[in-house]
C-alpha cells in the first residue's frame, strides 16, 4: 500500500529502469486481458503498441504477482531494463 500511495502522489523517484509488459492473451481469456489492461492503466503504464506497454514506475513484483493471481502468466512477459532505445 505504501508503494501505491507514493505512485498516486507522484513521490516515487525514477530509478532509471523501464518496466515493459508484452502480452498475447487469448480471446477465451478476454476478461483477464481486460483486467490486465485496467491494472496497467492504474499503475501509470503507457501503451507503446497494441500489446506493449511501458512505465517508469517500480512495480515489477506487484505486477508479476497480479499476473499470477489472474492466471495469465503463460501469455504475459514483464521486462525490467535500463537499456532501451536506439
């Protein structure tokens, strides 16, 4: 909850690492896919492409836990990196 408050208040200082989420959740799991999209928006992610979202917020473990709880870990990849660009 402390992380959530910091994120909502914009107090979280960027650690120089991007969090990328790439997914291809099947149509039969539409509800889970919609939940993922909702959670990404809550966490401040920006859509880079249709199924590629990115954020500077340090939320990798929180997001991975959510993905496991929803049961979509077979179709979702969470990447944390400080090496993105040309």
